[in-house]
C-alpha cells in the first residue's frame, strides 16, 4: 500500500504542489510558475517534472505513491477532461490521461479548482465531519463547489457548482465577466463589494471613512466593524444578494453546511451577521438551520482537495 | 432471482400501487383509499395488506418479490424516515422499517414522492437515457426531484429538491403555504398561474377570453394558444419566474435535462416557448444547452419511481 499522494493546484500565475501522506498530512508544499505561453503546452510537463524531482529528492519509490490529483480553472467533466481553461491557454485537455502518460502511467485524477478546493475543506478544513456541503469562495470572483454524499457534483458538462453565475438581479446594467447581467459574482466577490460601495458612495452624501481612502472589500468590512453606517448599508446589500442566493442553493441540494472562503472571508464571522438574516427569511423551512462556517485551509484548499481526489 | 417488484405512491386521498416485473413493465395498477384518521396509523398496514392480497391473487411467492418501494409526501431522509407528512397525519415515521416489519421482513425502500416521481421519469419516462436530471412537477404546488449520477439528492434532512420554495420575488405580499413570501410555487403552479392571471386582469382593462369564464392554468394556456394577448402576458410572467429559477438550479447541479410534469404540463411544449428565453438569458453559459422535455408517465411516475428505489 502506498504511503504518499501529490496534490496539484494549477492557477493562472503559479502552480501549487503538495506532498501528503495518505492520512492527509501535508509534508511539504512548493510552487512553480505557470507557463501559459504556446497554448499552455508546457504546464503539464512542468508539473510532471516537478513531481518526479520531488520523488527523487525524497527517495520516494513509484510504488509508494498512490497518485497525483490536479485541480485547474475551468469546467472538468467526469472523464477528467477540462474544457476551455482560458487563463491557462488550454482549449481542451484530458488532464487525467495527459498527466498520467507524462508520469509513466501513474494514477491521475482531475477536477475543477473550485470543486477541488471544496473537497479539501471537507477533508481537512472548515467542513470536516460533513459529507453534504457547499463551499463558497469569495475572491476576485465567486466560485463554488457542491459536495453531496462526499462526492463533488461536476454536473453533465463540468458546470456544476458555478454559483458565482447564478442570476440574482434583474436590473443590472454592468456586464459580468461571463457575458450575463446580474450574476451573484457582481455583488458578492471582492470586486462586487467594491462595486456596491462605490455605488453607495455616489448615491448619497453620508459621511464615511470609505470617502477617505481606498475602497475595497477589506476596507468596507473594516469600516463595518468600526460602525460606519454607509459601510453597514453596503454589507447589508452584499448580504441580501448572497444570503438569498445561498437560500436557493439550500433548497436545491440541502447541505449540512456552507463553508465560506476566499479573500473576502478574511473579514471573519461578521459576514454571517449579514448573510444569515436574508438567508433565513427566504429559505425553505427545512433548511433554516443550515450551518455557516469559515474555510480554514486558505490557499492550500486546492492541493488538499486534489490529493483527496486520488484517495476517493 | 426475483421477478417482481411493487411500487407504492401514498397521496393524501388515495394510495396508488403498481406491480412491475423487474424490467420495469407495469403489470397491474390499482388504488386504495388513504385512511388519514388517527394520525394515519392504518396507512402502512393497509398498504401491506394490499400487497399481500395481490401476491395471493397472482400466486406470487415471497421469494419472487425483490421488494416494495414507497413514496410519500414529506421530507424523507437517507434512512427512510419521513418527517412531518402533514397530509397523512404522520409526525415521524420510519417507512422502511415499519412497512418491512408489516411485510415479514421484505426489503422496503422509501422516498419523498416528488423525488420518487423524478426517478420514475428517469427510468421509464421523459428522462429516459439520462442520469443527471431535474424533474419539475407543476401541479397544485411545485415539486421537484434532483437526480445526479442516477441517484436522488435527498439532502441532509430530506429537503433536497424543494424547488417550489426557492425565493424568486422580493415584493410579494401574499404568503406562500410554507410561510415565506415570493416562492416559485406562488407563480409557476396551477394556482400560481391563476394568481398571475387574476392580477393581470385587474391591472389592465385589455379584452381577453379570460374575462368570460373560469380562470385556470388550463384556460390561460388555451387562450395563449388562441393568441389572446393578455394570456400571453401572463405566460411571459410565468416563464420569467420559472425560467430564471431553473437557470439558477442549472448553475448549481448542471443537469442534462429538465423534465416538466404535473397538471400544468398538459399545456404541452408551448410552455417551453415561455420558459426557455429567460432561462437562456440568465443561465451560466455552460448550461445554455440544457434540454427541456415533457414528463410522460403522468400520475404513474410515483409508482414507477418507487419500484425503481428497490432495484437500485
């Protein structure tokens, strides 16, 4: 029986790699640059070379590695094929097959980065002990991962858990990155919170610390904690969109817990003060008790979840 | 190996029963009254007696029956326990255990009626050939069943697929049966369509055939087919709510197909003319091609799906 497993999280700038024992203890983590030029043709060979170099360095035998899990930004279907990873330059790539061949037939499992991070949080993070959970990543965008009975819901073409693009506002005039108008991401991401704050600053002339410096998700929630009324109004708007959106998701898949991560979640549990009231007001009564917890693995959620893909 | 399986669908007025061969051919179906008095204490014994009488009548041996599947109106968890089936008088009932004991230890599987109907449509109805589907029942209320990888999503406490109660309207003043305001059911059910039509009739003085008789989901869609402008406006409102709601669901679980059933679906494919445009306008781009089909099993979906529960 193998003692080790690798987890790989491919981002647009760097690839994060982790070496784990099969109990899920992170033994070592490191990064390599993501070479996106030439259609990203070097990315998987770079990953394979880095994994093999680490095995050599640590004198780990091939038979002692259970496999390599890999998460990447784009829809990944059940066969491990990623479709349209625009940030990496890939059009279509069979993660599982290509990386396995580069590693001499080693077991490889692949998944969407947000889904894989959700799996990581379930395994070793804020969602530990649960098997029905929804992970929500509030970063530059809004990502999501739906886990039911311990398994990620990829959906029929890898679009499962795309909760940043659920429609929550009919009257939006600014286009979302996806081409639609009124997606959750336009209000609940870091950039979305900044958008809401800038709009609120324009809409009224109320005094606020936000008028005296940078407006960001961080400064908004710092101001909320300091009792700034305008910032609190922005937090309420954010909470209305996100709370109602998560209420709909709860009525569909009825998770035990929402695990909230990403840069915005650094604001801490104060987020729940604004998410929970609209959630409870609008959600199906059978789901009102759904728990909210903070993610705990930060940027490592992806490598943890990728490693877990292999061990499932 | 057994040759037969029973499917049972417990409703508030009648219990439907079906005898199937294990390939899913319906050999015979019949009904018995649902005796809801005394906390519904007679319901399961009546079901057991009816199953046993049918076995005797057909000279079917105990060993030749794979089991009995049963669907009932209320949240059913993974252990087969139904919580709060108000229409039946039950507070909490272990469907699987109680009915199995009444049948001398025969295998019994239980599920929520809407979820079980979804399974029936996947097995032998409009969703045949698919394993990721969402069934939507537009009846007196709006029910739903989410099937992922061939399995019903019950959720952590049996509230999975409660899509009639996803929040779709912030400005509703009439309370939904569930106690919330602005649930999908308030606009997309038969009673919801009637509500929208009555409001539209009051809101304008446009001529319409709906002013000259009964206003119902059926008369509204008959009028739509006849080109009645006011009815078409009502159908557009219905389609906006339902199309956008299903768009959100698609972004969460990314099904291959929506199977639309229930009394309202008798209007036929004209429904899709009103559901698809708002769906496509608002859904995540990876889900725009999601198919819409009509359910085909009608009131028999429940007994088919219940039988399938046993064969999974």
